[in-house]
């Protein structure tokens, strides 16, 4: 156990070193990158992906996989958008119940994913792939011919209309809660156990299904929360949000050093992973490199991160 | 088992096709409309206009648009329509390729086809109705050049490289700005508002002298607007979008967006069906294409377009 923690700290230090190296690279090469505003720019651009990826971390540690979260974001955006649009007294409901309903929708879809996977035996890849299409279809249906904007100020605060302290605090809260959940509670202990070896966990009396389902539900909840922050920040809802975000989230988790196969990792590292992706994008953008090259380089970084991880693991064993 | 199912399906299709051939010559002629997407505001407006025009021309009208812009679904719809034995097809293609085989079938059945918006390369297309995207984007380009008065760079946020519409819109503004000697920062955001938001935020930080931002569709300019607002530059950076979606018109009215380019879906639907009606009457002087003019919507005329 002590050895595990030591390994985790070392691994986090490695990804942090990667982040520092990337930032230093751009600080040296790009004069416009060298200003404080860049830091806040990167943090602001990271919020929604960080919230989403925090949920993905939980699912991956438990040995699961959720491909539907990007589409769930889109569906939740459209739910919040259709409940809240029209601040001139035509909104369906006030902000608090609308937000609660949206979060419940995300949580509910996560639950459906988890229950289907655990009780039908259909692989997580297939179930969540199906849910990815279902949620996207539902989002498009909900958005059909509807104008989802003109939100009340009480909602716009969540996305930063009065400064980015509010959405950044929401993001930080999500990360801290999930980190504490993983590190300090029986829940967290069992999630690592299930991800490490489900059969062993089951034989030692862990209610495996219940914990795994809870992870999918929390992942869905995170997607809903990311959608709420983003909808509020952009001041309108669109059904094409979150396209391929599930993969970007998995990318961030993996760059951070959480295993794709469950049992190890942590949400702090995922934050580093998100910051690595966003710093790369921002830095390249400052140097005038277009979005196609940005994508190629992020792909290279994902592969490199896992490769370095493997080399280090082998070295530690011998 | 599977083989049997396929045989059964095939025979149903063949019987269906044969049944379609037995048309009643006295029946009202029926045209089928297959649009780009049934959930998109622009296309809903276009379809409604097409339907109205068809009624006026004494034609039966059926809408077979699917919710997603999906070329496979469109092919299936075209094949179905041919089997139904329709008189004519009005199609808003999901992309420039991919419909080929189904158009071959229409050709074999002698059913005329008019396309709207996206052009398809096929010898059977009777006529094509579209906004000239280059000309429309040049309108936006002229607007930006005039308002800037020679000060500042222009950030162009394009759609997806290789898609004709995206290339045309980007190109129209790019050429006008270049001709006026303005420095252009050229990026693509794949039609996505979140990517446009990020690019705008980064470029505003990297270049303090950006005077205007053009985005190839409205959601992208609205995403960029959030970044401009965040940096306290609203009103200092000219923002021009494309499509005149309701959210963008509201933003123009509020003064947060300077202008957007409005295509004319009502006229596109009307012209498309009118062309089809003329073809079905047997007229021969059908123009190969009709270009619909776009307009710039800004604060001065936005009230005309808000419902």
C-alpha cells in the first residue's frame, strides 16, 4: 500500500514535469504566451473538459469505459437550454429546478449505462456506444427548430458572466470531491479493488455491481455539470456540443497516467492531463499553428505518455 | 435463414418497383422533397416554402427528410421515392458525393432532379438552386473592410477544410481582406462553437491588434463573442457571422454582434419547386443553375428579420 502511494506520487511528478516542460517550451519560444492572461485563458478553456474527465477517471479506475459522455453533454445542454430559454418570463422553470433536472438526467443516463452493463453482460464498449447514439439523437430531437438562448442572469452566473470565479470553483469542487472520494473513503478503496481485479473483489465480499454502477452514474453527473457550465458560458444551447469529447476526456486521463484497464490512477493526474492538452493547444495557437496540427500533436503526446509509462514501469520492476 | 430473409427482402423490393411503374396518368403529379436535415431551422423554413409553392403549382408534395444530414439515409429516401413512382425530386444533398448510384436510378426511371444548396456532380441534375457562397462571403468581406477603415488584423474562423461551403465562405472574406492589404489570421474550427471560442481567446491574446473576427457560421461567431466579451473587447472588435440563426439575430439586436449574412431559405425552396414545376410541364429552357442573393443583416435592418 505504502509502495503504491509512492509509485503514484512518482507518476504524478512525471506528468507534472511534462506539463512544466511544455509550458516552458512555449514561454521561451512565444512572446505572446509570456503573459499572465495566458494562464487564466488556459484555466478557463480547461473547465468543462476537467469536469468531464474527472468523471471519466472514476469510470476508468473502476475498470469500466463510457463512450457516451460527450453525447450526454449534448443532451443535457439541450435539456437545460429548453427549460431555461426565454428570460422575459417565458422560461419553463426557474434556474434551480432546471439545473437539478439536468443533473438528474445525466445521473440517470449514467445509471442506465451501469445497470445495463452489469446486468445484461453486454460489454461496456457496446452499451455506451449505443447510448452515445441514443443521447445524440435525443439531443437533436429536443433541439429541433427550437431557439435555446436568452437565459436569465441567475443561470449565466454559473458560466462566468460575473467573473470566472464561479465556474472555476465548481470545477475545483468536483475535482476535490472525487479526489477525496477516491483517497479517503471505503467507496474509493473498493473502486480501486474492483478495477484491479473484479473477481477477487467480489470474492472478498465487495458488492461489485453496485459500486461499478455508481461510477457510471457519477460519470453521467459530471457530464451534466460540464454541460451546464458550458451552456451558461456560451449563453445558448446547441445539440452538436461535446462531439468526440468522450475521447478527449479519455486522452486527458491517459496522459495523466491513469490506467485504461482500471485499478490505478487518480483525478489529480487527470487535471494535469487536461492542462497538458490545453497548454499544447494554446501554445501552438499562439505560434500560429492551426487546429489540424494541434490534433496531430495531441495524438502523438497521448501515445508518448503511455509509452514512457510502460518504460518506467519495466525499469521499476527490475 | 439469413439467405432466405435476403431473398424475401429482394423480392419485396422488386415487386414494389414493378408496382411503382403502373402510374395512373390522370393523378396529380407528386414531387418528393429530401432536405439536408429536418431539425435545422434553415431547412425547416426552406421546406415550408417549397411545400407552399408546390401546393400553388397544383403538385402533391411529400417530405422525406431525415433528422440527421446523412447521405445514406438520403440515398434510401431517393430509392424509396423512385419506387413510389414520383414525378420529380427536389434534394438538398448532405454532401457533394455519395448520391451517385441513387441518381443513376432516377436517370434510368426518367425522374427529373433539382438540387438545392449543395451541388452534386452528376449529369442527371436538371437544375441547381443555391446561394452563391463566395458572393455572400464577399459581402461580409466588403463590410469588414469598410468598417475597419484600414486598422487592425482580421481573424477568420473557417468551417471544415475541403467542404465546399466552408472553403467558399472563408475564401470570400479572405480575398476581400487580402485585396485591401489587411493581415489575415486564418484558422478552422470545424463548425464548432467551443473550438471557435478557444481560437478567438488565444488569438486575441497573441495579437493585440485584431480589429475584426469573421466566422463561417453563426454558432462559431457566438462562441468567439464569449471570448471577446471576456477580454472586455466587446464593441472594439467587429464581429461578423454567417447564416442569421435566431440566436445571432438576437445578438445583433442586443448590439453584441455586428452583423451576420442571411441566405434566403424561403426563396431557395420556392425557386427549387418552381423549376421542378416548369420541368414537369415539359418546358425546355430550364436554367442550369439559379443563384440566390444573400444580404448583410446588421443593427440597421435586423428588425425586418426577427419574427
